[in-house]
C-alpha cells in the first residue's frame, strides 16, 4: 500500500508511544523555611509543628517542651516527574505546594526532602530555593493585591536522582507501540509501513496497540530509532468538537452532510423605560411626581432565505453555507446540533 505524495504524513514517532517508556510520578513531604512571616500558624497546623520538632531533634536540638511560635516555616508537598532512563545524579524540576495556612512561599528554601515512587522507594531528593513567580502587596488598611499563586512554586533542577528505575530496554525482544489517538486504519497503516522496511516485524493487535518483534541482528534501541523515522498517513474519524462556554467549534476535514436546507433568524425584544416628571399648577396643592413610561419594540431580523447544501458537502461547503447566513459562532453551535438531530450530519459531535 503506497501513500499519495500529496497526502499529509506524520512520523511514527509523533503518533505513538513505546510501551514502558514513560515518566514516573514522585511525591514527598517537606518543610520550607525562611519565609517572612507568611508561613503556617503552628496553632492551626499541628503537622507543621510536629515536623519542625522532629527535624530539630535529628539535628540535636530538643524542643519537645518548648512552645514554638514561628511563622517562618510551612509544610509543603513536593512533586516531580522522573524521566524514563534517568541516570543517578541527573537533575529534574520539583514543584512545591503549601498544604497548611501559609500565605506565601516567596523567598523560602525547601529543606532536604526524599521523593518517593509508587513502590515506596526513594528515587530522588529535592532541596533549593522556591521560585513562585507571584507578586503580593498589602497596605496598612488591610487592602491587598496578589498576582499569581504565591502558595505554589517551582525549584528548577531542584531534585537529584538517587536511584534508577532499572528498566532494561535493550534486553527486550518484543515491543508494543501505543497509538495516542486509537484508530483501526491508522494502526494498520503503521504496521504496513514498518513491514515494508522490516518484513514481518509488526502486527496491529487493536486500534491502540501494534506488536513489534525486534530483528535478530538489531538492538531494541536501534530498531525503535529506525521505526520512529518512518512516515505514515494518519486517519481520523469525522468529528465536530464544540465548546459552548467559549463559543469554539472545531470540525475535522472528513465531516460530511446530507442534503439539508438551513434558515436562521434572530428575534430582538427591546424594552425602554423613560421617566417623565409631572408637576402641579403654580397655585395647586399637588406634588411633583415621576411617572414611568415604557415602550416595547420587537425587531425580527429578516432571514436570508434557505441555504441548501447538497449531499456529500464537505467541510468547506458547510462553513461557507453557514457563513452565508451571517450566523455567530454560538448560533452555529445550535445549527450544527439541529443538523445532527435531523440525521443530516455524518459526524460525531463532542460537547466539551
């Protein structure tokens, strides 16, 4: 099966993911110190006080019987993403988020925090200055202005990898590719493109999975490198995506409609209140009063007639026909839903 020269193609690398080659989420609990009075109130955050006492005790300072009343410390949750094949000693970014009553982490420093994986093992250790990217200012009267989120920050390259995942990729002789957008046609085309380069090396198992067999004289890394560079023509289902809140409509190129006639018009009702002043005669005993006067006007926009779209009309014809009616994006959403209800829209509608 050959791909037409004019068809849009993508690299296999851009539409699939190699199974097992992924990031791993890490999480840890730590303390941020050095805050300018914007940390946790120890009275309302007992976990912060317990963590502070335990940390000082490990450093040889006994504060068990003391009453701590500092606001320069905040308890935080630290998260990070461990890249695939990350080696020990490499650095990754860490995200720090307050979990108590701290008002801001600006200017704080995260103390040594172990980051754990899903198996409970420590894979990285985070420490460093927290950068929030937020601005906060307050006045003596109590008014304040805040831009950004000062209770969440980031430490660039703030976590050092201490343990590798131990994934032996080159030892694998069977691999699986997962399509990011599952589709039967695309899966078969990917398998065919690989088999033209490496005979009998690929088989489409489902709309998502393509099974690969690594050739005898090749390594898994070299084989995947060659596979990812192969071009393939992707296929997508006819779909119309609608975001009613933002008034956004996205239509695929394969959207088709049956013969349909469309007419659209708007009805506008205007109500005006015009107050009028009623005054008595110069020597009368009456009072000056304001009497409301209401006027109601109904304007119905004269439609532009029926716009007829023939069977098999493409996306361009559909858009041109709707634009000919002078409709707004929100009116277009109602029209598309009405066409679908009439059974004339040969596409799936997805409302966000």
